C-alpha cells in the first residue's frame, strides 16, 4: 500500500515541536548512540526486512 497525505492528517503545531536545547558534548552523544542503537535494533531490523520485501 502506498501512503498518501490527506486532509485528515493531523500535523503537530509549532508549539508542540519546540523543545529545549540540550547542552551536551559530541563524545557524550557518541557514547549514548550505541545504547540507543541497541535499544532500536529489533525495530530497525524489522523495518529493513519489510523494506526489502516491498522492493521484491
């Protein structure tokens, strides 16, 4: 199925998209990225499998 945008789609407002800036250094972000990647590993693999099946 191909997803398309319709008038029923509710987009967030600018106020909902605003978030505070986090002052953190690059090494700390890089160190945390490994934990985030490990946490999302199953969802990423499932997404890539579905993507591969769709292209076939």
